[in-house]
C-alpha cells in the first residue's frame, strides 16, 4: 500500500492478555452446552471404524473454506484433482495447476504436518506453529512472504486495495514475548479448556505473527487445541464454515476485544460457533458413515471379491484418483484392481472425469462421497 490510513484503526491491546476478568455467570450455560455437543460428536467418532479414512475428505473441504475466507478461491474437486495427479507420479502436478488450488491443498498438508508432529510428541510451540506456516506458504504467492518466519515489520489488517486499516497487530519488537505469553496461557490448567481455546484464538489473530497466512494458521490451531486438551480424541473438527457464514460478526468481535475489552462477548460467540459446528459435524459424519455402510453392500455385491473393502477404503480416502494410483497403492493385485475400475464405472459408482492419454492414466471420481461433502452448508 502506497499510503496507509490508520485513522480509524484499532490497535493491539498491550498489557491486557490474558484478561483479568470474565463474566463467568453468563459463560456457564454456553460452556455446559458446548461441552455436551463436543462430547456427542466425540462419542460418535468413537463408534466409527476407520474415522481417518471416512473423514479425510472433510479435511480437504475445511481447507477450501478456510482458504476462501482469506480470498483464495478453489473447490474441493480442484484440490482433489491436483492431489490425484501428484500421487499418480506426475512431478509437474503443482506447476500444471492453478496457484490458488495448490495453496488450498497446502492448508490440508500443513494440518497433517501438525498432527503427525504432535502424535510424535511435539507440544504446541513456536517451532510447531512456524513449521505449519512453512508448509502452508511453501508454494505460490506465499513463498515470497516469509514461510515459517515470524514478521520483522509491522503488519496491518484491512482493505489493501483501499489502503485503509481496521486493526494494527502487535509490533514485531513485542511479538516474541507475546507468543510466549500466549503459549504459557494455553497451558494454564486453572482456566477451563474451552475458554483457553477461545482466548488463545483471538489472541493469536491479534498478534498476527506472520506476514501472511495468520487466519488460516489460527483456525488450524482451534482443531489442534481441541485435540491437545482432550476435548476430541481425534483432530477432525472443523469450524471454518460457521466462521465464514458469520464473518462480519467474527471479525468485529475480535476487533472489540482490543477496542473495548469485550473478552466475554468474544467467548460467547466462540462457544456458539463450536456448539453449532459440532451439531453440523455430527450430521455430516453420520451421513458419511451411513454412506460407507451402504457402499459396503454395493461393493461386495458388484465386485464379488475378497478385496472389495480395500477398494472401498481406498476410494473413501481418495475420492478422486488416477487409475495407476489405485492399481499400485490400494493393496489389490493390479489385474483385479483394473477389473474393479471397469465394473464400478459401468455401475456409475465412479465416473471417468478424464480419459487416459498416452502415458497418463484415466482419472475417476467417487461421486457418492463427493456429492455429500461438496456442500459447504453441511459443515
């Protein structure tokens, strides 16, 4: 921006985090309600076999919605096609794709990176957050915006094209101590876990520690903290769809934390977001689980093979795939896998979306699942 208009901007709340006082009386009922909703969601996941396989497409859709909130427009189908190309051995998959699609896919990869590192014993730390950010901005427009590095210059939140600023995050000189305070608070067991997550999220966004990608990393940390604090047993809870729907209120309430000290109002909004999203996630996961049960019968009947369930699991985890990836990586003998592809295509269970061409294998989509998870309103 050539000129920056900060005349109406709200500045970071120096010396006010964590808040000294919250209105616990008004928070008590929402806390109870949201905790119950998360428990119902978690109990439902407990009953789902192969929850990582069944819910893998939801992580990609979360990447689409969270990235869209920052102006990166892509679709679930687009990132699944890029992923299918890459996994089939195409070394130019990223170069041949739209930059926005690759950037969205990298959100999903960054989320996976955090999960693997934490499963290996890494705590939530500055190093872990920078590692996720490095993956998120490793390609495309973000590659020149300091992937994995905290900001060294003052950044601003607002309308770049208009040169107007609505919020001035913490200064680079104060960032390191601000991040230390945030991480110390995140481990404060005297504070209710859901309130820790609510306050940590708004504080992370106010710190805005990176030159770019702060909103996406901040929303990843919601899921990671829910998992780390034991509120969900697996890191499969995504809240971006609700936050996108309530975008104006979401942004304004975060801003009012700094301008008016409205920490309690922010917490009430955040708890409502988790409660509402938990109900949606239960509905979506239930439908995915029901589809899996329905497809089990169909795959057994149509394929008549001891590898029928291997084929089903592969297609739930990879709802868009090139045929060579299926024949080589599904664990099914290649001649059997090729026969399965033909059968499922003839039965319209999978649809050919790209014909084979020279050395490039055909690409297929598993439409029953995609029809279910494409709909943002379900999340």
